[in-house]
């Protein structure tokens, strides 16, 4: 009996190994809902920015990028094979916020944004093991060993004070917190100058969504959580705000940017409405992604368009998880703050290139 049970278990294991779950499945362009109605030429500038950073297998398709926008649809249909991602898609939105700030500390501007500390060690684990591609950690070295870096609560209490790491000062700790979530933004100085900031590093702690914390504590209803509702709760509960912010131990460091921006994790300037943040362990940077999403803020309540994977974020985990870049300004922020769109991803992969597994 034990041998029979052992044999049965082995057969079940072999069957599971022989038929792994498919993460993507090939489809035709005619299977992409709304493909004919979108203007794929609008995604060409984003793809053109990604191409210099793509692997050798992409060189031929990048060389074939059309200069004539009228040729965009024919280009994608000739050069790419669409694949449907079997995991359900869930897409939030992000934008480029604008904060008020100053180059020095004052009573009006008491909140620092920090540059990367010299003792922060950032590690790309994919350089050590292929199975860890896309995974990163950070910390500081103590007695020859890598230890966790200061979490947000310690930094807020002054763990970095006295080291001249303050890049700029802003007037609102909550807006500074949400600037970290967006990953980049602009700071307007009192003389009218506008400085652009970009992501430069992170302290290595995993991101914790304070919206989830507030739900668990009964402060917010799950159906009502948005950037706007979180900000409203924090404003109404100033005595509890610091403790809630500190529940997210992740902390972002910034740098000044010149020229086009903001810059995504791929290292290229993002394109409003055509750039997507993804989990790069599932979707490689530079991959065109066709979105089919239910989105109340879009015409007809549906968002169907071609975008390019060019960024990532601490909360972006899973094959169907995405963050849609809406661009700069208050209006973009209003839409991004309440975006919770569900639907399907379709990846466009060049012929001859293996689809993500």
C-alpha cells in the first residue's frame, strides 16, 4: 500500500512538472479588444526611448521603427506576436507631483528630502543569481556584514541628521511621503524656479501600503481607499499621521534631474499616457503592453491602448500588476489617486524572442 501511494504521488508530481501553468498564451492582433481603435503611433516615442537599452535580440525590430506615424500599426503587426497574460490585470495610476520647497530649512519648510547616503549599499541580486533577476536589496555594512538600513521611522527621528544629505526642503510631510510613492516630481521654489527630482535609491525595506494599514485599523473602507481619501484621513488625524506614515518602513532618496523627465527605472524619460510601471521579474522593460481595462475616468469607462513597460515600484508585484503614468500636474494627480482599473494585459514580443515565462 505504501509503495502504491508513493507511486501515485510520483505520478502526480511528474504530471505537474510535465504541464506547468501557462502564464502567457499567444493570440492574434484581432483578439486584442480595441486594437483597431487605438493609435499605436502614440506609443512609438516611448518605444524609441527604450530601444537603446534593449538586448541584442531586439536590435532588428528597433532598427525597423518607422519614422512615419502612419506606418505604426503595420510595423507592430508585422514585427510582434501578441501574448495574453493569464493573470488578471490590476492597474493603479501615478503622476509627477509638484511640491513647494526651498534650498534651506526654515519654519515654513521643515521637511527634508535626502540624497543617497554614502554608506547605503544597493545590491542587484540578479547579478549573483539568474533566479533573482529583478530583485534588489539595500543596507549598510557593519563588521563586514550587510545589515538593514535605517527604516523610515528612524530617518524621521533624525538618523541622517548632521551628514549634509538634505537635497531640498519642503513644507508638508504628507506630500513628501506621496512624492516618494510617485518616485519623481517637481519642487517649486519661492522665486518661481522649478526643480525636477528623480528616484536615486531606496533604503531596502519592503513597501507597506498605508491604505491597507488604515483599512485594517478601521480608519477607511476598502471600497473608498484612494490617495485623496488617505490624505483626507491624515489631515483629519494629525496626531496619528506620523505613526501611520512610519508603518511604511520604505524610504526613497532623490537626485536633481536635468532635461526630459521624469525618469523611469529603465533609465529613460517617461511618456504621459504611454508608459507603464511593471514587475520586471514578470515583464521585461521595453516590452509594449496593450491594456484592456475597465476605467471609469476613460471615455466609455474603458482604457484600451498600447503602452511601454519602462518603470517599476515597490507596490508593483505580480504579472498582472501595473502602474499607469498619467503625467504632471494636479489633474493627473486627481485621476491617478483614484485609479483602480482591472482587466487584461497583452504583451507584444518581437518574432524570434521568447515570451516571458
